[in-house]
C-alpha cells in the first residue's frame, strides 16, 4: 500500500498544498492571502513554505509592489504531481474501509 507523502501530510503543509492546488498552473498567491487561508503566523507559514520549497513542491518569489515588499507562492509542477499522488494514496487507504461498511 502506498503511504502518504510525509512532507505534505503535516496539517499546515497539507492546507498550503490544497490551497495552491486550487489555482491554475503558474498562478501565484500572495503570502498574506495564504496566511489567512491556512490560519498560521508569519513565522510558522514561512517555516512550512521553506520545507515545501526545499522539497521542490512550491516556488517562492519575493519582489516589491511599489515600495512594499511582497512574497508570492506558486505550486511547482513537482508539487502538483506530489499532491495528486498524496490524494491517490489517501483514497487507497480509505477505499477499502468505505466498501466494507
């Protein structure tokens, strides 16, 4: 049986991946909006994004909007594929339980 990806399986990272997966490929989400979605502190979200970025699952872009610094996040192709495998693994775990009830 396939096991869920341990990097994604952590609750905050799962929320991040799920939120980014709803966007079209190549679309970016601002850090502030993502923070509100996952209900995390700046430091907590930053640490989880670093883990996902190191794994190659997200891309992080830092730039300026006018004079204000801006951080945006996008799901990478590898991240989109990893999330799909994660969901498939969960279905494989749950499916036998659903059919036996």
